[in-house]
């Protein structure tokens, strides 16, 4: 790209700040504007990241002609409305995961983006990290042989505050949509959509899902064993087991990390990667490249797969 993609950010929470900070590590994008529900919050965010255009409404943000693409960083219940607002104003859109509250909302956004010929993507930033790109290449080369098992866990501990988004039903609370989406997306990336889903769910103190264990089965006979919890810090590791070799990703598999390829016969091979920032810039680079090439979705995080992931998580929640 010769001209950086100009971003507008909807929301000023932690993930929005991490995204804004990570853009400083790339030339492909700049922040042109930020929108919040209050001018004071927008101004504070703008002062922290050197943003000139700070708005007290999302409507004003998407109407800014200096904004090419909108990053939606609000809680899950707002994703559909915020994403649709940006699309209706002709903006390309990157929406935080989980993409929406329901699969129906996801399908609606995808349909709208395609009808308007606009770029849309779920912000599953893990897909674009260097170690995950390397893993995908190994899988494409058949380095593991036939895949028989996938595992991943994502557990974090949070203070039991009923107003906190992970515990508040009105904010789309629950471990699965916030934490479990990482492990479900990990399995989807490797094995696709399961043909059989089973799960066990323990509710948190507010009634939302607090801890979930999932077993997915695929037509090939392979299985995924996945867990998520908002009640404790888990190892956050992931693995892929094939008949010829396995991959072990070190803890926090969803962040910049390293991994080891362990063959059935022979010596293990370790893959390490140098990295600056938290890793959110890679998805922004992907958006910029796709938009510059005239593509309306990413082949690394396709829209139809995002919809299928939402459908899978809905099936999981039926066990609650």
C-alpha cells in the first residue's frame, strides 16, 4: 500500500486501546477518528493515541469522510448494530470476536456487506500471528499426517462483579463468547465444522456460562477437546495431533508464541518468532491488504467460517 488505511474506532475499552497501540508498529494503517458514548471518553482516548477527530456518538464517527474502515470494539450485544451502522455508511468493517451474539445476526451482517461490496471480517487476531501462519503452512504441507485430535483451553480469572461484561447477561456475558471463541475458532481453523457437538456447562454466579468443556467430532473421525472458564487461569495451551507428528503450542497459544513440532520418529523441532507489540496489528495489515486489492473478505478468516463458528457455539450453549 502507498496510502495507509484510515481507521475509525467504535469503543474505547481495553481491546480498543490495544488495537490502537499496535497500529504504531505498522505503516498500513492509521487512526483517523474515535467514537464513544461521551465526548470526555472520546477525548481521553484521542489524547492518549494522538487522534484528531473524537466524537461523542458512533453516528458521527461513521459519517466522517476521513474514515475508510471501522473497528468495532464494543461488547457483543452491540456488534450487530454497530457493524451495520458502519456498513450503511459505506465503511469497511472489522468486528471484535465473538462476531455477534447469534448466528442469525452474523448472517445478517455478512449479507449486508456482500450486497454493498464492502469488506467485513471477524477480528480473530490469533489467525494472523506469525506462529499460527507457520502452523498453517505445516498443515498445508501435510507435516503432521492425518489429524486425529485437536485440543485447546482458555481460562482466565475475574473478580465476581455482576456488572462486569463477562458476568452480566445484558452485556452478552459468559465464558464461551468471550474466551471460548478462541478455542472453537482454533479447532475450526484445523478441522472445520464438527458434525457432532457435545458439551458440559457450569454456570457462573449470575447464571451465564462460567465453565464449558466441549468435545467435537468430525466426519474424518477426528476429535477436538476444548475448554474455557472465567473462574481460573488455565494453562492456555493448544495442540494438534497427527498420525505422523504433533504440534505443541506454548501457553497463551492465542497470543504471539512459539511451538514445537514433535515427529513420531525423530527429533523435535522448535519454532520461535521475534515479535513487537501484542499482535493485533497483523489483522489490521490483513484488512488493509484486502481493501487495497479490492477483496471484500479474507481467505484466512472467511465470513462463512465466522458464521459456522457462531452456529457451533450456539449448539454448545444448548447444553447449558
